[in-house]
C-alpha cells in the first residue's frame, strides 16, 4: 500500500503547566527517562514506522530543541530521509507567530511544496507512547478518510481535559466536544472494549495525532480560518469531510503537567512499566559517547540510570538518574527524578570547591531527597534535605518550585550545605 507521507511534529508553545522545566526550554526539549528528550518519542515512532521525512515546527524557547535535533538525527547521503527544523518566522505576508496548532501547520504549508507526499501525519512533541503509524495510515487509506484522528479510551476524570468524540459503527466521527464539563459527560460515552469498560474508560479522547489527505487539508485551510485543530478545524470538518476515529489500545500519556511528567518517569522504574524502553522498537536520541555508569557501595532498588554517572549514595530507590549524575556518599534518593548534568566538572574545580565548602555539581554527602525533580546542572551541598509531599503548598521560589507536592529544583540551582525544603 502506497504511504507517501510527511510527518510534522509540533514543537509546542510556552508549556506553562510544566514550569519551571520549561523556563529555558520548550516542552519537547524536556529531558525524560534519564537520557532522552520528549521530542525523541514521536520521532522514534515515525522512524520505527518506516516514515523518515520529518519536520519539527519550533517557536518558543527553541534553542536547546534545535541543537538536540541537529546533533541527534543524521541520515546517509543516499537516503531521502530527514529530520529538519522548521522555525516560526515573520514575513511580508504574515508578521504574527504561530497562534495555535492549525495555524502553525497552515503557515508552514508553503515550505512543504518542495516535497512529494500524499498524506500529512501531525504529531504532538510532548506525549509518551509507542505506536506503529503504518497501521493508522492503512486504516485511513482503506476507509477513504479525509482526516483520521487517533483516539484512546479515558475515564470521566480525564475526559474533561481532552477533546471527546463519538463515532458510528463504521468509525466515522459524528460529534466532537472540546474539554466537556462533568455535567454533560453522560451523553458522550462510546462503545469500547470490555477491558476498558471495566476500568471506567468509556469516553473516546483525541490523542492529538492526525492524518490528513494532502488535498483535503489544503481545502480545510482555505475554508476555515481557525487557529487550532482541536477547537476549530476538526469540529468543523465533521459532516463535511470523511472524519474517522482510529482507536488505539496501547499505553499513551500526555506530558502536560509536572505531576504527569513525574508519574510517567517513575513508572519506568517498575518491574513491568507501561512504557517499555526494552522493546524491539528503540527510542533514538543523541549519541553522547559517555562512559558506563559507576556505582560504589549503594543499595539500589527499582532505579533507572543514564550513562556516565558516578554513584556513591547509600540508597537509591524508585528513582530515575540521568546522564552524568554525581551522588556522593551517605545520600539517599527516593521517588525522585535526577536529570543529571550537561558536562563534567574538572577534578581541580571539585577539589577547590571541597576545600572552600562550596557545593559541586550533583548531590553532595549525607543528603536526603524524596518526591523531587532535580533539573539539570544543580549544585546540591552536603546535608541537604528535600522532602516533597502533600504537606507542601504550591509556589514558586528562587531555587525551586512546588506543584502538587512535587518539589522541582530549577536548572543550575545552588542549594548551600544544610538547606532544608519540606
């Protein structure tokens, strides 16, 4: 079956709900699982699906994302594949930046004219899932779809945060509502598997993954000036174009909040995580040529380690430890995500800091860290205690932020010896 596809990964806006992780980077550039970036997930899904023509649309805080894409994805000179950046731009015809997901793609259409494609696959840059897009493409083509939306069953609590739809027996979407309130949810249940019904997942939510037939998307943009796919383009296409639901039954989560980000990372530490890093479909990322991690005298249980770590902690439990993390002796890390560092300190600097009582990059001696996200390049002094939990009120402070009881230590923060948070 002919699949001449170009894939577009949306680089995201300000990502305010993931602050402070998005203070100096876009959402797709946020580190995940100790060694990857969020944008690696949709790109890897494309490559594992045999789709190698990929554009990443960027706008806000895009420097680190641009650098990661440039350093990670290279194809040989005989391949027609590419992963390229398409940055937001002002021009004579349009002086505004992207106003929404649909507007971002609309403004980029002129740059797609040089490519040969029949279908456009549009993806979010901040979701965690493993999906073979070939199956969705085959469904779209066989059913004669103009637009196909990937959907997933969710429960009533989650349904209020998504676009919810209903479809007929043929998979045609008959109605769509964006983020419905609890008062109207009773009218929006759909036919789902017995397993999902037993779990209370009776509402079909849009995953923000779309396939458009090229000619139809152009017509939609000509007819509809809306800025967003979920709020404007998709609802207005129902009844006018063949709009299909492709129901996905695997694991998928939207990394939209600090809590969902925290939970998704810590789930990777479980015996059978919902997102399988050890499958035959690899997650691609930048090759850093780092040494193996070194662990000395530590009790470790349910932990995931990146590369190049130097670990002398007393205990690490149910935690993700990122690349180049250094944890000194006597320290305990529980239920936390330590993102690691972008570089190593040299030995002379470490010795000098020790002599003068200044923290080194990483985690010092005799620290206790629980329910915490440590962003990159943090300097945590000796005897620091950080204990997240429901006893903490939400707030933003100089060195850290608290959301839903989770302490997020900001990138590059310095916590002097003896600091207590929580």
